[in-house]
C-alpha cells in the first residue's frame, strides 16, 4: 500500500437526488481530520430540499418497478453495484482523506467490507418471504412480506462507507427506496456510492443522498410523513431525539445503534496474555477509539493486572500517529480539534478525581497539524468517575481489577450501556457463564471486534440502542408483514 496525495482527490460536493447531482449553496466548510484544513464545502438540505428528495424516492418506489421486479433481478443489480464499489480505484482514497480511516484500512477493510456487505444482503432478496399459516382446511392464511416504501437513513462519521452500507444494503435488497444523510463531517464518499449505484443499473431515485447537519437536515428527514422507517447510528442522545421525533410524526419504527462503554474481562488463565494485551490495545486505539463498540473498560484479574497493563502500554507505544493518507499510519486523528479537547477534558477531570495516568493523557499533533490524542491508560478508577461512567469516543482505557468471577461480572455491568463485551479465558464454562450474564448485544470470547460474518447481527441493550444491523434481523427489519386470509368459495 502506497501513500496518496490528498490534494489529488476529486469528488461531488452536492446532493444526489433522482439519479443526478444536485448542487446547492455552500454553507459549511468540510475539513480533513488529519490536518484540519478545509478541502471542500457542503450545502445544507433545508426542509424543502429534504421534501424533494423524499418525494423523489417515493415516486421511484411506486413507479420504477424496483420493489415489484423479480427479487433475483434486484439482487443482480446489487451484486453489480458491489463489484463496482470494490473496483473503484478512488473510493478508498476519498474515504481516507475525508475521514479518520487510514488509507491502509480503507483499502484493506472498509471498501471490501462495504462491497461484501451489499452482496450479503442481495442474497436475501429471493430467499426471505412470508409464511403460510396453519388455518382451517377451507381457508388459506398467509403473511406477506412487503417493503415499507421510503427508508430514512442517517450514518455516522467514524466509518462512513461501512456504516452507510449497513443502512442501505438491507433496505434496498428488501425493495425499499432510501434517502441517506451522511455525517456533515464525512459527506463525500456516500455520494460516490450513489453514483456507482446508477452505473450498476439501480433506478434513479431509489437511492438518494442529502447533505446537511442533524439539526436541520436530519430532523426534517426523520419527521417527513413519507419516511416510513428510520435507521440511525450515533450517540445515545441523538438517538433518543430521533425516537421522539418519529413518535411525534407517525410512530414510525426505528433501528438505533447507539453509544457504548464496553468491558473487556481478562482472567488470569487467558490464553497468551501478551497476545490478549495487544488485542485489548487495538480494541480501544483502533480508529483512535472512535468506535461505538470500543473496548474502553479493561477489567483484569488482580494477579496478572500489573503485567497485563504493561503489555497494553507497550502496544500503545508502537502505534504511529499520522495523516490518514500515509501508508504507515496506525493511529488515526481525532475527528475535530473540539473533540480532542473534549476527550482531554474528560481524562483530566478523571485524574483530578483520583485516577492515575499509566500511559498517554496528552493532546498531540502531526507535523504541527491536526488533532491527535495519545493512547491513554487510567488506573485506580472507580465506577463513579467520568471516564468509567461516560462514553469518551477516544483512545482512553480505564482499568479495574477483580479477584473472582462474580466481581468481574459486577464490574462489567454498566448502568446505562450494553453494546458489546469481551471475555478472555481458557475456561469454556466460565466463558459461557459470562456470555450468559453480561448484558450486551454482542459478546466476544477470546477475541474483540467484528468478523466478516455478516450473518451475525449487531445491536445494543439498554441505552445502547434497539433493533439490529447485519444478519437476517437487519433485512427483516426493512420489511412489514401483512396478513391475508382467504375463504375458499364454493
């Protein structure tokens, strides 16, 4: 993998509606996270333009034949789209320059994962339908699966391509039209997805992208009466506001993947503690901790705690902060300078409350530019401290120690969040007991992080969300089921 020139990237700066680019008055600067330089501008879709996009999607849904065509034909379009995504030479570069994703990650994971996810959902198109019910012999009872119509999707900035694909893949495979609002911080790669969809043969208007912020554009989208369902990934606070807006404007269903404070339980008998230490380090420093499932709370057995924390610290020291367009970058920038200051404030207040810094704890820059944060370890923490209690969304790991399994599980439980958890042990009985008792939507055992097994759903418990992305559950969430009962006439 080679480094790239960030100033060579070409992209569409507007909306994409009805199969074509739609320009608008530039109202916002878009900055590269790596150096905080303005590299583009963004129009903000107001209520009228959101209405235009949604009405366009609704018309395409009703008239294009997308929902009514043979499911295998719809799947063929999606597979061609996935092939074009994977083959697009500039997509990974666009993603890297405009986001926190280093070019090596964008090429090696983000773009292939996006394409393969769309292929996965394409296969559901002709394989999931309704059921015939057990009714009287002179009747026929059926449940018929139908698309909702227009899905409003809002994707986050931390994995712009991947998170967009989680929203649009199952919705389109199920026969819906989609209006996607990417984050205003990372807006451009979504438009390239839409351009490639048209090239693949998707009818104009079935997939639209509107640009803007959450306060104006996002709110107008989720409140639109033609939007039949909303899917969102982001903060718990915003998810709650979206849920309230949907209830106020038609009680439309929502899928929400929200915040997390995910624990990693490390027992003394974990296989290869040095390897696990590197895994724990990667689970919090990957994408600079700007991951909803980041393993931000290390809960480690007392007898190995000192050695283990030293191993995590050593792994942190080997990470190289750098611009995302450099091939040797392994530590991402923080998305904005304001977010870096927010992270530092949470760390410093936790230290003032009595925690100790075992590593990091400082703002940094690369070549005097951008906002970076040193991977940080906080020891001596208690449950009430800010860094343990609240989602930081940065490379900050808190450390708590335990003596036995019950204590580990008690520390692992969080009063608000339940998105993911990790358990590291050689005892399969203990591993399964922990998996059973941990209140988390995903539990990883002797690993931490998602695999390429798209069949496994993801989603949270408690205030970490509702509904699922990925898996059969995500596809079925984009369908509504109608009951049909027929009497045989004689």
